[in-house]
């Protein structure tokens, strides 16, 4: 069954054909038809199964339908929005990358439609966004924080939104956007179509859906919580200090060309990127500390093959839609099992095959058990064949307890020096020398008294120690 049987308009079918797609994915086949009828939708499917097109295509179709002329063509006071060109569809996403991805899908499928779209997110100036909003747009794709900024400034009007979409709803809850989402939902009309798409279906998602959706139609593709079947998963045990060596070994031994490496922290992502570049591997890092222009350049460079490795934090786990990622490597195992599913979902997309590799240290076994419980499958962790961790030099164990440097045992001991004075004998082999050096002869060897961190002595006691009877007179400080 192709897209022609779903009831989409000819302009949209022409855009789908120009994009190179002919057969819808399971989630698209099950979601598009009820969405075209105007029903509220809950879509549950793994990442990489085409959820974006599942709501973009019916949204474009409904917005392209002929509408009655508005009652007046005046500008709304105080906002500057034209009545005939207002925000009719709102898509809320958790990350900037995902907002840009949805915007690209809108432009790709709607290239033959006369609809204007804009993506709104932080990390960039508001001036350009304000100009586009003032001119009038039909579709807004936004992250919660920046969208609330525009609502506070009064630069966006959501009172005439006809379609509301919450994409990656579970991720927005994980990132703490629940209150922001509720404020945004409160700004749109109650009479509208709402669609919510997510990779997992937790109790929190069900509660949120109950407050937003009305008699929703549930569509689900694939087994819930399981990654797509085309992804081969590997788990390798390693010590923390040898993880970088194993990463470089895996990259070289398996001849990987387009690799996404996940780090748990932003500092760790930068560190991994620097180490790879030092070893001649072209790599680039992307995380929330990078500006939007830096993140865009990094993604474009990785897509075009200028960089072999893209090192990212979990902020990119759901916002990247890059064709041809052959391997995903979890340099740091994720703390939450849901993040593991979204990470490895960056490969094996749209039916392609992919490999996911996870490094597991002794401290990470608890997280591995959590992933196994979440997925319902056992993953044996084993050593990587052909890899030998480098031997790290360790400091020799010191057997003497004295702070002073022991004299060499082979040095002959003399009873007297050249000037007839007595000298210290060398200690016997294996026996520490506890004799103190003469501070007058060796002023550099004087030991500094350790700092006292106990109770501070009173000034009276300190003064009592100063007294004198020199010159036939005696005096004291007390």
C-alpha cells in the first residue's frame, strides 16, 4: 500500500514523491488516516520509524484545505498579526535539533503548498524570529522555553491554533518541561486537534494525554520499549582508564566511517573529541554549551562527511535524523534505560541496518541491568576480541616511614669525615634511618611545623611565654 491510498492531497503526494518516498512506514499507515479525520492521536513507536511524517503529512493536508474568508482583515490591536495569516498549527519539541528536523520535514513535504513555517528555539537572537512572526506564519515549530518567551512578550498569538502536536513527549517530561507544556496548552484554544507522539508510554505520559487529548485514537508500531530489529547490539567490558584506547581500537579495526559517540557529560564529550583528533580521527562535538551556529556547522559537517565521528550528549539523542549512521557507540552507558533506546535509535533508521556498541565498566553493571529489565532481554557483556588494554605504569611502593630521603645502602660508612668530625653512618639495607639531621648544618632540611587545626589558643597564654631577666631586671607580660 502506497501513500496514494491514504487520502492525501495531490500537492502533498507530489512533495512525497519529490522527497523519494513511495511506501509509508507502519506508524504512518496507522496514524495518517484517523488524523485526516480530525481525531486526536497518541502515537507510540521506536525512534527511526517515521513518526515525524506521521503527523506532518496530515497536518499539511488539513491546513491546505480551502477555508472560509475571515470576518475581517484588520490587524489585531497590540500584536500586529494579520487576520488572514495567523498561526494555525503548533508543534512543540524538546530540543533545537528536533525542531529544525521537523521544520525541514515541513518544507520537504510541503514544497508545493503555499504555507509558511518557522522554527523557534533558543541559542539564537530573537530579532529574526520577531520579523517572521510579524509578517505572519501558518506553522510554528518551537521548543518550550523560547515559545514561552514570545508568549510573555506578546510577540506570538496562539488563540487561533487549529492543530497542536507534542513531539517526543516523554523526552519533554524527562527534561522537566511539564509545567511549560501545560502553560503552552493553556494558551491554545480548547477546540482543536491534538496529536502526541512518543517513543515510550509511561504513567506520566498517560496522565498528560488525559489532560490534552479528547478520546484519542491510539496507534502503535513495533513492540513497545524494544529497539528496532535491524540494530545489532554489543556490550563490552572495559576498565575506565582504557575506554579511550578501546574506542580508538574499535574505530580502526572495524573501519567505521560514520559514527555517533555518546558521552554522559559535556566536558566528557569535548575530552573524547580532543583525544580522537590527537590520534588523527576527524571528530566534532555537539552539546548544549555550543551555540546554535556551532551545532549547525557540526551537524552539516558530519552529514557531508567532513567529520568521521560526531561526539554528542543526550541532548542530541532525539534530535538527530542523519542518514547513513552505521554505528552508535555509548562511550558512557546512559543512566536511564529510556535514553539507551533513543541513543541507539540514531542508527538502523528507515529499515537500514546498524550496530550499537556500549562500553561497560564495573560501576556500570547496575545500569546494564536496568536496560535489560526495560527491554526484557539479557545482554552478555564480554571482552572485545583482539584488544589488550595498555599497561599503566604505577609508582613503586615505599617501605620506609621516614619523611627524609634514605641514604644509599652501598655507600661505605666512615667513622670520621675528612676534617675529623663524626659523620652519620649509612643505614643498613632494608632498614629505615630514623636519625634526625643537624638543622644547623642543613638548614634546608628543617621541617616546617604542620598547621594546627585544633582549638585556637587564647592570647593570654601566648603572652605568658614572653619574659626576661636580662640586664639585672626581670619582667613579664602578666
